C-alpha cells in the first residue's frame, strides 16, 4: 500500500472522530439545556455538567481514535509485510521459470549440434 493511501486512511479516521465529537457535544448541550429549562438543573449546574461531560467525551473519543489509528497502522504494516512476501515469492517463481527456460534452450542447442 503506498504512503498516500495510508495517509488518506489515517486522515479519514481522524476526521470521522472529529465529526463524532462535534455531534456528541451538541447533543450534550441540548440535553442539559432541556434539564435547565425544566428546572431539573440550575444554570450553573448545567454549565458544570456540560463541561464535565464534554471533557470526558473528548477524552474517550481521543482514546478511541488512538485505538483506531493503531489498529489501522498495524493492519497496514501487516499488509505491507504480506505484500513484500508475495513479491518475493513472485520474483522467485520468475527466476525459476527463467532458469528452466534457459536449461530448455541449452538442451535444444546441444541437440542441434
């Protein structure tokens, strides 16, 4: 896998995480606003709750993003190794085919003499 593709995959994972974080923060704010509006929480309690929940959500999201990026990285490394092994096997097969063809040509030459 080339470097451009690898960077694209890692970038996409980061963008997805950022989008989810923004969505969660908006939902947290809406939920707490409803609780403040109904009187279940004071404005100060609501503000503190939003800050705490947003902070915790961001921390969990960062942990999740790190795990995703690490899994992607490990998968890419594994794919790179498998590709390298496959390339080696193909090269070895080609060498064997060329050697066999050379031997065949040598034996034909001997019979022509």
